[in-house]
């Protein structure tokens, strides 16, 4: 069946099997392979994307359910030339090793920072409990998110001062 | 070009490889698409042990998109040989390990058949529908149960299920030592089984070109050359150069991506038979029953001390469960990587260990992060703590008085190894200071009677990594070399590509290796890139495992770089019309000593090396060097780890409250990367101690087949970690570096276990419980101990 999904600001229409998961639609139909699949029980969070602004595990959403909605993936949150503060934070604080969980971590953390601009370590750890990382022990991921939060607060303060 | 700083080595540079990962531009195996690609799905055995009495291909051949169904017969007909073992022990019994089962399945998840279809969904639909008839056979899962009289036989050609019996150390000397013991303690320990669970599931994509006879394989591997060797020489019977193995970005390995897997054989074979590229990507539920698992020892350990608390001897008897088949390094893990490390950091006059390797109807067991050394460290450090408790000695002080002393290195242990260098006491002291150890002990006392108990686990470890030299490991049974290669290619512009046979799947090679090169070549790190993971581009390589990349691969790079600078200096001297002895390589240039301004840059030299317009008489053009480096010995990192747990006596819940460690891996190439390795290692070891358990029932049904049953540590399970370092270089490699990839895991299971048992000893005199310390297990133990009149009464 036909579905139209706006991904990273661009509308895509594809003919998909009804059972197609959003993550497979993104990876296989659109070639956006930055979103990863790490499990089949919706626990690892490697497939986290934003659906109308909310973080979702794209392995638990059917592509057709995303019809008419806006999806943002890791490819859409920032670019190599203009990184999102979370991308910068993960780089600066060595918040990644193999990089496989990283897109999901960043997308999940982005939602946290939208709701809480200055999260404590405990809040960050609690928020990210649905994103598994086997490399970092999460230690530097906490610092990466805090680094991003500080940068975003600073940017916001700068914008407020400009207004 | 940016100015080069004084030294890149030792700097916490952020990683060069990260931009692609943080933007979603990493290229993992499952991200690759080849034109016309088909998809394979595996039909896996639901039985732990069964005879396959029939497979009805026609049940699925007409399903949409299906191209082929391959069975064990088809694989045999194609001339594909069994997957070999890479480490042989005397009288080792090796049951054949076929890519697809031939008549019999031996563990849940064993591959029965393969369906290839246009799409993955079609292949999986058909795989689920394939009609297979089984005749269930008796099965056994626990190593010790497989050794019992009358136990089910896993393989006809492995009598009594014993794959090998192995021993190390001087048993007579040990018995003599025990004869003069003041005190002995005996502990039975289970080091339970784990699933590695790299977050990227395994995947493979193969292509065959009939015209050239060439194969291409993208696969999730830590060591692409090993795959090429095995697949070409032992399985497919083709010349090695007809197979190119590319291991692109790999999402973690932890050992599980070392081995030659069945699915890699299958996609290559299917690609040839069907004339189209074939991809397979594991679902996590497949990973659980097809990735090689880790640990699974049942041991009896006995420690003897004299009246002063000096250790006299350690006696160990271990049953190592190898699973259904012997995979690549499986025989080495519970023997040469385990038995040789049972001396720990102590001055034991005698150690003796017996190991029985047993086959069972479970997923095969092979190297998992630490591979034998976590098992050894857990055993030694657990029994040392039990003895300290029995003696009423502080566990840290008991360790201290038994340490090998710094002036005793190189140190010959009673179990074959010669430790290269070490200085154990400063690491212990630094860790005790870091964690404010006396304050913790005072807090432990204060918490008595509050319903919460504090446990402090101290362990001191040494580990042996960077296996070497090749001749020695060959004598011990390795069917592989253990050297590493490096190629340094300088372009005419002075830009440099490094090639290593090591592989990075999270370890940061693309940053650390250029750091080494930038210092040796004295050029900016931005001008240097590392290439790895492609047999079509590297000279050769044995890959990444056993914390060997820096010590062996880094050393190979250093030797290749020295060849480059030696040649560059010859060219520079020629261009400067000076003798080589008068030219120095300093501050980024080749210059005539004492003649300011008389200098040539690396670029000048690189350009002339390629133009060859003006080279010294007889010197070859070009600026490129390859080194094959075979170390003289293993390297021996060491350190002290301290875990602090808080146990709720009403619920049995264990909270890992604090964790601090001091590791010594020699000089740090990149402290940021080293810290990251330590953090991740600690999390994996703590995972084993507290949550993870690859549990089977007695018949070999796997009870922990998804992340819902198998608890990997999550962000909110763990505290932040405190880390520190002492630096004791290895005397025998050109960088002085040791390894750090596995230390965290080797140390932390034991540290967390000791913390839990420290709490339970102080609360209710429980000497030992096996990991993992689930709430239920801890609660029951406290209840039983109190019911038995132990516990608080004993403290009063």
C-alpha cells in the first residue's frame, strides 16, 4: 500500500507491505542507514527516531502508521558541517566507541533535552535506560549529554540576549 | 597545515573516526546493498539434540520470492568442508562442525536449512514454514552433568563428552606445599555462561563473479584475514586471493566476531550456487543462539597459606563447558588463556590446575572479552578473599603481603608465564586512596543494623595479552601466527596512509595509530589516515582480539615508520649534500646539525622520493614500508579495582554504588580511548556479576534468548566510574605499551563479586555464592543464614 512520510523535511511516497516497520522503510526504502536495528524486542533503542517530534523506537512503528507524519532521523538532526550539540557532545566527551548505538542515543537524548535543559546524571541515566550501549559503560554518554545541554543553554541564553 | 604539537602520543585527542558515526554515516555490513541481492534466512533447530529425519523442500519452494532451499546435503554436495578449529591440544577430540547440519543438530539454534529469497521477509516467511522432521535425542547442558556416567552423548566421536584433559603446574610441588600449610580453604565456583551481545548483530553479504572466480564477502569481523584463510583454504578450497573479505564498520565485537561462523560459509556458497549476491543479517534472537558464548566454568579451588598468611599454593580443578562444537579458539580459552593466569599477582611457590573440556548440547563457547583471564581472575581473587575473611585479615593487606615485588621482574610463575614487568603495590595504594578505603570500612561498620549492608570488593589482577611470539603459541597448539603487519604509504604530497592488520570496532585505531605515526614522522596528524578491515588492501593481519592491537599492531606500525624515517633521512641528507650522520630529524624537519636553515621538510623528501630526480646512488624510488612484527613475549597489564555495593537485606537488591580502579597498561597512547575501554569493560564485568546469565535448563533449552530474559547493564544500573593509572612500560616492545581492552572485564566481575560477598560475610558469615547476585539469590541466602543462627548473632 502507498504511504507518504516526510523524512528530514522531504516527503517520500512508497508502495510498502502493510507489515513494513518504519525502521525498515527508512533503511531499505529510503536508504537512510544511520538508523540501526540492534534487537527484535524493542529494547536496545538503536532504531530511535523522532516521529512528529517525539522519540520513538522505529522498530515498533509500522511505516503506514507514520503516514502523513514527520520523521527526523540522525541524518536530519545535524550535518558534518553543522553538528547538533548532541553530536558535538558525543564527539567531545568520547560518548561512543563502535558507534552502532550512537544514532539512537542521540535521538533519545535530544528528546530529553527538549523537556529538561539541565538534566542531572540520574535523570540522564533514567531517560536512556531504553538505549543499550555495550561499549562505553554509559559513563561518557552522561557527560556527552551534559555537554550538549550546556551548549544548548548557552545558545538559548545568547539568543535571548539578542532578542 | 596546522602546526604540529610536541607529542601526539599521550594526548586525549577526540577521535578522527567519530564524525561518520555521530552523523549516521557509518557503514556497517547490513548497510551495504549489491545489485540484485537476495536474502538468506536460517532455519534453526528448536531442539538441543535431535536427528533430522526429513526436510521437505517442496513445502516452501513455491512460496513467493523463494529461490532456493539449501540443506546439509546440498552443502556437502557443493564440496564445502567443515569449519576447522584454530587451536589444537594433544589428543583433542574435534566433532565436525558443518555449515549446515548433516543429519544431526546439537544445540538450539544449530542451522538445519537455509532459505534464499528476493526479500528478507520472504526468506523468513519461508524459513518459518519449512517442514522439518526431527527425532529428539537425549541432551545435556551442564558441563559436570555431561561427565556423569550414563550422560547423554553429544557426539559419537567424543567419548564421554570429553574433548580434552589438560593440566599445568607441578602437582607434586603443590602437594608438598599443602603439606606444610597452616590453613587451607576450598571454594566451589561457577563462572556462569554469558552472551557477548555486541549491539550490532552479525551480518554477511557475499558476491561471486563466475567470470573471474572471485568472491567478495562483507562481514562483521574482528579479523578479516583469518576468515579469508579459513574460508579459502579449508572450506571453499579456492586460492586465498580469489576471496576478498571486507570488514567495514563493525558495531562491537568483544570476541564474538573473531570466529568463523556458519553463516559466512552459507552466503558465499549461496552466492555461487545462485549467481547473485546473498545477504544474511541476524535478528537478535538469532544472535542469542548463534553467536559464540562465553565463560561457563565449574571449578574447585583450594588455597593454602602459612602461619604468616603467605600463600603457599593454589590447586584448581575446572570443568569447562565448550558447547556443542569446538570453534576457532575454543580449546585455548580454558587452557592457555586460563590455566596460565592462575598465579595472579602473587608469589605462589606452587600452582597446579586440571581442566576438562566438555561438549554439551549448548551454543559453542569461545573467547569473550578477557577469554580465560576473567575466569582465572575471578577464581583466584574470590578464593583469596575467602581466605582473607577466614584469617580475619584485611583483604587489601592480605594481597599486599603476597604481591610479586617490583625487583622480581621478569617473573617466572609456576604456570609457564614470564611476567614482563609490574609494580603492583602503587596501583593498590592509589586505588585505596582514590576510594578512601578506611572511610568505607568505617561506613560499613556504621551501617550495621540499618537494613542496608555495605560491601567493599578489592581485587588486584594481572592479565596476559598480545599473545606471542608466534613460535611459542605454535608449540602450544595455535594454528595461527600471532605477529602483526603494518604498511606505511607516503604519498608524493607528504600525506600518509597507514594500513594495519588489526581491526577497529570501537577501539579508536583510526585515531591512536595516527598518533603514533605523527610523532615518528613529525607531521600533523591531519595528514595521516589509517586503513583497516579489508584483505584487498592490507598486506596481512591476524586481527583484533586479546588486547593485541596496540602492543602488537602498534609496534608493527612503529617498526614500519622507523623504516620510513630511515629512508627519508637518507634522501634528505642527499638533498642537503650532507652526510647522514650530520642530519637530524627534529622539530618536523630533516636538518643539518649546527647549520640553521639547512633543512628539508617531510614534504620535500616525499616529493623527491617519488619524482626520483635526485636520489642517492642505488636508492629505490618511493617511500613506503611494510613491517611484520612478532613480539618476544606477551604483555602483562595489571591493576587494582575496588567495587562498593549496597545491599538491601529486606529485598536482596544489590546496588553497585561506587567503582574505582587503577590500571597499568604502560604508556597511554590516547587517555580518552583508554578510559573508554576501561569504562566499557567494567560495565561488562559488572553485568556478569549482577545481572547477565545465559541460562539453560538441564536439557539444553535456552532460557535467555532475548533482551527480555538476558539483562545487559542499562544506563540506570551503573554508577560513574573513577579511574586512575600507574605507568610501568613493557620492556620488550618499541612503544612500551601493554593492553587495556579487556582489563576492565577481567577485573570487574571479581571486584563486584567480592564486594557482594564482603557484605554477606560481614552480615551473616556467608563465605561464597556464585554470580549473578540477583535479588532473589541474595535475599534467600540472607534468610537461610539468619535462619541457621548465623548472621548478626555471629557478630554480637
